[in-house]
C-alpha cells in the first residue's frame, strides 16, 4: 500500500529553499493554481511542497484554511504520480491558490492531478 501521509519532512519550510524555488524554478498555471517547481539531480529522492492561499483573495482565515486543507488532501492522495516518474531528484513544489472563488474539492483535486502530471512529465 502506498504511503499517503503528509509528514512535516515533506513540507517546504526552509527560507533558503523557498527563495531558490521562486528565483530559479519553473512555473505554470492550472486553474485555480499557480505553481512553481524546482528540481535538482541529487542522490536523495525527496519531494517537498508548499501550500499557499493569499490573503489578497480570501480575507477570512476560515476560507483560507478550508482551501489549504482541500489542497493538502488532494496533494496527499495524488503524490504517487511523482513517485511513478522514476527519477531520483530533489523536487520542491509551491501550489498557490489564485482564484477569488471557493471551489469544491473535485475541482481542486483535478487541478492538482494535472499539475503533478505536468511536473512528472518534465522531470
């Protein structure tokens, strides 16, 4: 059974790693997400992810938390797509929710799947 947890070690927390991700990473847009990813060939096969819902679009914290939870759940269930790519790389991904609407989970799940397939295809 594949590991479908999202431990703290898989979350992008380092300020230096976040800076490197946004300065020299590749990006794209799949509604409702803007995504940025950075991969470097390394012996360690690790994937770290950052989830963001800007206060600019959703002023209320309960809506931001709802969207962040939905995004985390969608990523947690779909992260096997990256594992099947078969590459040993150190991968950092940022998922930034960029819609003013609170979309249902199915839309978020579909968008996260398309993002992960696009990143896995480019590795």
